[in-house]
């Protein structure tokens, strides 16, 4: 099947207006490549960096154990809930099970007896706690672009659109399908609807394994029940579902099939959720009042025993008492659950040996790295970027800012006579400076703003980094090139520069060349630091250094620091713009009736006019080099 081009992608805009009606039978109920997930003795340690250095202090850092010997198994059709107080390690374990942890992780995690692989990742849906969505896309657009990126090329575009329609219908998003997602400054859909959209993005690939981090966080009880009912239904259709949850209501608790209770990274219960209270009662931790089971379990995980040690009042419990309760619970877990659980996992390994080998043979038969081609990913990402930034690309404030500076500069340098060569060189240097710092300071925000989305989508294997990188750069070109073009049209003719069409076109091309170079440096700063504030500070310092070394303010730089001007793209742009306006044989009226060579004017003589190809080559190296550095920095983003 041919990869769709940008022109073919516009077909989907018509589809958004006339959606395909969902069929009665959901594709979510179709047969799955079922996954049995096992994890044994999972341990994760995080390195704690020292707060500071003093005289005699050592630089060695300590390690903190976040997960300590967690074991369990989740089969297709089961819903496992991870319960525990804040900081107990729920999200860390979920991230490790999703193959997304790159830290110091030990233990054994298998999927149908096999380690995590690209094929498993493409069958895994991961819903993070924070809904990372583009605010200016509608619900339908968000799901449609996800489908185009995550579903294979073997599927027709109409089938992908049909999948989107079914997900919208089954998740109850029909009412808000054409509403913007929204964000801090953009009004959009509700929190519950955003969570459904996040879940819908993962359901588009019909995942065999679904992992959700706090899917009910920040939602009211009714919305939380609706979300969990949907998740439970997905498990009933044959998926392996694991979710973390902080404090579920009793209605939510009884939907869980299995439960793992964590206390400071250690397991204190694993088994059916329906027998959890019975287990704790059997080891001496019971309550005489009717209570939400989750509340009792969270109290135990915090070291607060219900009717345990009645002589100590609830308000007087010390940290030592809490620690003693936790130690007793961990000891009871090791004695009553751990040994039996490991024996069950070993028994299931023996029974599933034949199936595991068969699954391994199938996975090795067709090693497919990406389900869509590079060109398809580029087209979809480019179209999505243009639609997402359609409200910000030609921002009124930016347009007014650039146009007002152009008119103000044109009035200040209004029809500058050729004899006023000092003013003309100042005007030309202003062109190189303004279109050196303006794109630079705008570009530093590009990748830090996209960081959360990039991590989320790259972790899901949605696209290659190179396709995202080029689509992002190409998608920004309309704004990056249109404003300096309008600026030059206004300022050039008002300022009275050489009234020659060819000269004007060359002048404009040099300005645009400078824009692209400075934008590349801003992209590199943003990608390396990934912090807008730090990147902006570095960009400001760099701008000032390049400004001073640009060849206009200081014409005789001391030899020991002369190398600095060769790093400044302002220097090369300034020389190119002078070379476009003047040549070696040009003259100007230096006094009444006396004409002097332009090349002998001190400010121009200091930089020269005959270095055209050197300047072009230097800026071309910067154009490619800065973007290459930015790409390498993005490769390290995890």
C-alpha cells in the first residue's frame, strides 16, 4: 500500500466533518495476542546526589531502595490494582513493567516467558497519570493522528478512521468530539474527558497489555467509576490490565481482580482483592467497624494497625510503632505469601514451556521495527504540527511586534543618502542583529515545550526521532520565513538601500539564511538544556557576545580573542549584506564634490567585501551543525 502524502492526509479533514459510523461489534472484542506478565524479585535503587560539598565532604552518593523484591503475575482477563500511599513505589513498578525504566533495575520481568521487546511494546498501552495532549487539537483530531501514526500501513486509512469512530463511541466522547482538548490558557474538555482521550489513544492499537497510572486521579467519584468500569470491561475482553490507584472508593475496590499492596517499596499483600481483609484478619490486623477496604489497607501500608495493639491510642502512635507494624506485615508476607507465590510462578513456567517457545518462534519470524514508513510518519507529524500550531503560527502580537519595528526602523533611516555611509552600514548591521537574536530566542522554547509529548510518544514507539525532528523544523518554516520577508520588504525600501530588484532579492536571501542559522542555534540550546529559563539565559549571553564580535562595534579585536568573531554568525551575515550592497569599485561622496572608494571606508575595510564564498560556507556549516547538535541532544532525552 502506498504511503499517504500530505495531500492525501488532507482527506482526513473531510472525514472529520463526515465521520464514519461505528459498527455494532467493536474491534476491541476481536481475538488478541494475549500476554501473561510475570515479575520476580524486582528491585530498583535510585541514586541520591549529595546536596552540596563542604571541606572534607566526600562526593560519593548514597542509594535508596524504591522497590524491594516485588513478585507477581497477571493473566489475560485480569485487572491488577497496585495500592499504597504516596511514595510507596507504585508508579516506579508500573513504569518498570511497561519497559520504560532505564535506571538501576534488577529482577526478572517476562511477557509470555520472553523479555521486553519491540513487538511487546507495540502491543502495550501505557496511560500516564498526567494527560499529555496537544491543547489546540480537537478530540477527533487527537485520536485520528494517533491512529495514523500507530496503526500499520497494511491498514487502509478508512479502517483507521473507523477505529477512531469506534473508540469515540465506546468511550462516550461523542458529545465533545469536535471540542478542543484545552490547556492552562485554552478552554477545553473536562478532566474526565481528557482521561478518556488518553485511554482512547492507547486503545487504538487494541493493546494486549494495558498499564494505567492513577487513571482516577483528580476525578469525582461518579466519573472515576465510569473510567474504571471501562477499564474493567477491557480486561473482561481478554486484556492484561494493571493500574495504580491511590485511594479508591469501596465501589471501585470491588472491581479489582488482584491486588498488590506496597509499603515503602516492600510488598505486604498480593492476591485476590476479595480476600485481602480476610488475610490481614488472620494475621491479627482486623477492624470491628464497617470500613472501606481500601482505607484499612492504606492504614496498614502506613503502619497504622486497625485494632492492633489497642493499648496505644491512634493519635499517640510514634514512628517506631509504625515501623514495627510495617515490619510485622512484611514478615507475615514473607512467611504466608512469598514462598507460595514463587512456587506458583515456577509451576506456571513449566506448564507454559511449549507455548513460550511457540510465541518466541512467531516473534522472531518477522522482526518488524516500525509499523509505518519514515515518509508516512513525517507527513502525519507535519500535518499535525501545522494544525496544532495554526493558532500560534501567525500570532497577532508577533506580527505587530515585527511590523512595528520595521516601520520604526524605516522612519529612523528614512531614505538614507548614499553619502551617509556610516548610517547605511549601521542599518545593514541592524538587519543582521535583529534577525539573529529574534529567531534564536523563539527557537529555544521549541523542544522544551514538546519534551513531555516527545517522551510519551517515543516511549510508545509511535515514530522515529528523525521524522519528528524534520517535521518540527519544516513545520516552523512558515513563521520563521514569512515575518523576516515582510520586515525586509518594508524596511529595505523605506531605508533607501540600493533600489535594484536583484540586489533586493539577494539581500532578502541573506537575511533568511541568517534566520535559519540563528534558529538552529536556538534549537540546539533548547535541546541540550531542556529548560526554557536556562536556555534563554544562555541565548542572551550568546547574543551579546556575537553582537560585540559582529564586526561593527569593534573593528580591531585583540589577536588573543580574535577567534571569537569567527564563531559569530552576525559577523558573516554582516559581511554578506555589505557585499550585496557594495562592491570593490563602488564610490560614495565623502565630502562636497569628493568621492571615495567604499572599500576604503574604515568600518567596511575592517571586514572586507570579497569573502562571499567563505561567508556562505561558514554559515552553511553552522546551519547544518547546529541542527545536528540539536538532534544528538534529543537522542539522549528519556
